[in-house]
């Protein structure tokens, strides 16, 4: 009788684990199409003017993919040059975004617009500036999204990317791409101002894999 009770308890334990994992994934808050439109409206006025509309759309798509692919408690492995394991990933930042998207729309409503995306560019810049200073000023853009400030997370996602570094220095630095030492003694190839840039990242279309998100950003795991 005791043996049967033990087996039943073990079966219940192993059956509950997949359910808990399913619930964790199910509770992850996806970014809606309306919220993606808000991100595109942010990108239009906050990313460098040399990033065209197609480039901005790809940055937004990569950010959305990163957030949707985030898994809490994932193993992060060893830090570079460290012999100890990094702490597992914390809670997904996605859960903190809906309220911040709603706050942007409320700010737009105060300017007489139906949504943040419907605001005129100058009004959008004012709302973004206010968001970066409320409830306290953002002193540094995060290297990876944290959920503390949606606008800072999105801007940090782009400005810490390899593509942003290449654009800033007008050179093919490829900061986060794996390369051999062949040719490492040569300076990176210069990028002409009129030269079209490939904003697709390391994997072609913006998508998230185990090695990272948008090229140059940190992996969601």
C-alpha cells in the first residue's frame, strides 16, 4: 500500500512539471500588433535618421522576437573569461510592458491623438523624453531588456547592437560576429555614407536563435 502511494506521488510530481512549464510559457505576455506599431513609431523618431523604414521595421521585428523568445530560468552558461556559471535568466520583461504601452497611449491622448503612433513626430519625441525621465531619469541604456523602462529597453536593444556600432564608426566592425584571425591586422572596411546597409543581422531575417537576438544583442536565454 505504501509502495502504491509512493508511486502515485512520483507520477503526480512528474505530471505537474510539464504543466508548470506550459503555464510559464502560456503566461508570457506577447507583444501585440498595436504595441508593435507603437515601437515602430518610437523607432521613427528615436533611431538614427540614416536607418530607413525597412531597417526600422527589422529592428522592431527583432526586438519583438527577442521578447517572445525569452525564457525565465534559462541557463546562461559561463561569462566571458569566467570560470563560474552566470545566474539563470530572471522573469521576462514582457510582463511589465503592457502598462508602459498603455501609458504612452494615455500621454498621446493628452495631446489629442488616438494613440501614440498617431502623434506627430515632434509630440512623439516629447513623450519619449518624458518616458525616459519618469519615474526616474534613465542614466544608461541597458545592454539587454529588463522591463524597467520600455523605451530604454528598445533603444538599448538597438544601440548596443553590432549594426549600430558599424553605423556609428562607418566601418564593418562586426563587434559580435565570430571571425577567424585571418586579416585581423587590417582596419575594418569603411562604409560609405551612401552605401546601403544590411540590417538583417547574423541570421538573415530577424529571428532569435540560441546564439542571440538581433545581431549584436544579448541572447534571451
